DNA sequence: CACTTGTCTATACAGTTGTCTATTAATACT
DNA sequence: AGTATTAATAGACAACTGTATAGACAAGTG
């Protein structure tokens, strides 16, 4: 799907590249910390960090936006790894919700800068940037959706609008995860506990609504759901 | 609480200001659209828009961060107005959830640029900026919490962890609202419907959990909540 | 009136940014 | 060998940034 690098099979004439896209990406990653956003990165700054002339940047990326998208895709891989990890831990000793949320927060603390991108910069930056983030989030949502269906099945519990449920959980966890980046360890732990309960609310809600059903325009007399 | 403007009572000697903080704020607001973020605004650009010399900016704000905080506070007022509006509409013909979400989305479309700030730039920018956004969000959460308690009371329905519920709803609505800014009208409508259902999930969840209770470390054998 | 005080502007400076135009260096093919 | 092709660089350009300095203007006070 990603044919960014030229085919290495046919040895093209000309000078061998002394630096690769990955090197530039690595340099950019060293610059974006929890306090720097990609949008504040300048081309020259990245080139400086990578130890190349500013103009050499253009050999590998059209502009900074393209670099940003590459970073996002990289963060997406990290995210995919995270999902696998959470899934692996799930059916063991703890609840799925708890272990997933904890895996998420842990990964957030671990690979400094990578996952942060998806959380922080989804709302800012160029359109290409935003679309890239949204794409990664959709991957996440889709995997979560399948997990939810699977779990609801083996638990013999209902599931109201799996896609919507997955989206709600994803966006909530990501939104709150973004605020957690620069929190103290205790505060992070506290936030994790809050997130676990919040996700449980959504899950409980989706299960309950699968039973009671939603009040559509016809059944307006369902007073409880009507008011709240 | 906000004593930014000097006391107008004592007529200070010196030249009368030809421009006010509000004028600069207005100029900045004209610049930040759905595609511009405050962090990309430059001091000179704002001064240019306001029709003053770059240095005159310093008479009113220490730096751009201070302007940004002023913008956030302004957006907070808009938000407070929004809450009142939603509350006023609530006990009428539609459900609280639906009318609130719709009021939110409507306001989002209406006061171009103001509310966007809170949604978009909460994750980016200086620390002062982030703290200002967080403060406004906390106001919102607190009001929502009280509303939830009130509604749960008159509906004779339980409410599990009101503060947490309010936080979950707030963050979810804001996170998804942020993505809605540059969507087509149909897509916005679709998102509104999704949000209504998502919030209903949370509300239903919090009500159900108030009855069944949460599984703490002692009651690990509650299999349904354990797995999901 | 002179005098002080605060507001605003003009000018300038050093720094940074993105990008253009050569020019050099290194590899592969003939 | 020579040559073509590509990578990387150096240097320069115009535009822009934040800010320092100094001076001009207007209002209030004595």
C-alpha cells in the first residue's frame, strides 16, 4: 500500500543516497517532544537535526506536510502494535476494558513522541495531516468494533450499534489520553482509573440499549430516555 | 476575577488609547478561521490586521500567549451562553440530550472561530494556553454535572459518578465537535445524530451502573462486567 | 505655560524561514 | 577509460519574524 521507497531491485545509476527517508523521520521524531508539535517544526530545523543541507530535504519529501504524514503513518504502526498487545493481554487475568486502557496509557508513556502525534495533532495542521490522523483512528475503530462484536458474542450480551460504540470509546480514550501526556505519574494513574470507568459506562450503555432499544421518532413516550 | 483592563475610574495622565485590547482580540478573531490556529498567528500579523504598529501590541499584551488566553476566555463566555441556551430549550419539546447536542453543534457553526478555539487548540500551544482551555472545560463539566444530578433526581433514576459522567460526555462531545468544524452540512447532521446516540450510551450506562454497581477488586466474579 | 506620563509610530537589527540556482561528488553503465 | 544520472551541497535571495531604540503626539497635572 505504501510505495514511498523506490524499488531496490533495479540498481539505478547515480549517486547512492547517503541518507534515507527514515533518517529524516528519525530526526523529526527527536525534535517533537511532548511540548513540540509537528506543525511548529521547520524544514531547516529538521534538516539541521538530520545533518543534511536544507535542500536535500526535497529529495525525500515534497514538503513538511509529507513528512508529517509519514510520521502519522509511523505512529499508526505503533498504534497497531499497541492493539495487538492489548488483545494479547486481554483474555488473561484482567478485564478487557482495564487491560486495554492500561496498555494504551502505558504505550503512551513508553514510545515518547510517536503516539503523541495521533492524539495531539489530529485537530491542527494541514488537511492532509488531518486526513492521515483520521485514517489511523478509523483503523483503530474498525479493530475495536470487531473486538466488541466478538466479545458481545461470547458473552451472550447485546451490542447496540457496534460501529458507533467503537467510535465513542476510541475518541474518548484518545481525547483524554492527549491530556495525559504531561501529567504526573499519580495523575496519570488517576486518569487511567477514570478512563476505565468511562469506557465501562459506554459498554454498559450499549449493552443496555441493545435490550431496551432506542426511542425513535415514533416512540416518544419512553419518558426515561426522552428526558436524558 | 479577571482584572486585565486597568481601572477606568482614575483618569490617568498620558495619551488616550486609540485602540483597546478588544480591538486586537477582534482582529485576531478575524484571522483565525476554521483553517488557522492561534499558534500560527504572528504578532505582526495581528498588529497589521488591527491597523497598528507591531510595537503597539506590547502596550496591551505581554506576548501572543496572553492574547491567546484572552481569546480562550472569550470563547468560554460564548460557551457559557451556549449552555444557557441549551438549558432553556431543554424542558420543552425535545429530549435534553438531543437539544443540548444540537445547540452545541449549532453554536459551533454560528460564532465562527470563537468556539473553535476551545475545541482545536486545547492540545497545542503554550502551557498557559492549555491551562486556560482546561479551565473552561472544567466549568462546562461542572455545570453539566449539576444538570445530570438534577435530571436524575426528577426522573427518579440513578446516577453513577456524576462528575465522571459529565467529564466523559464533555470530552467526547468536544473531541467529535472539533472534527465537525470543516464538514459538509449533511456530514454535520450525521455527526449530530451519532453524538446524540453516543451520549445516550453514556447516560444509559451511568444509570445502569448506578443499579448494578461496579465490580471492584473484591467482586471479580461478575463475569459480564469483567470481560467488557 | 512647562512638565510629566502613557500611547503610538518609524526605523532598524539580527535571526529564521522556504526555495532558487549553480556546482560538486559519487555511483552505474557502456 | 568516459559519460550519464542522481544525490547532496553551498550560496544567495526575498520575505518574514520578534524586539530594541528613539522620537512624536496627546492628554492630564502643576
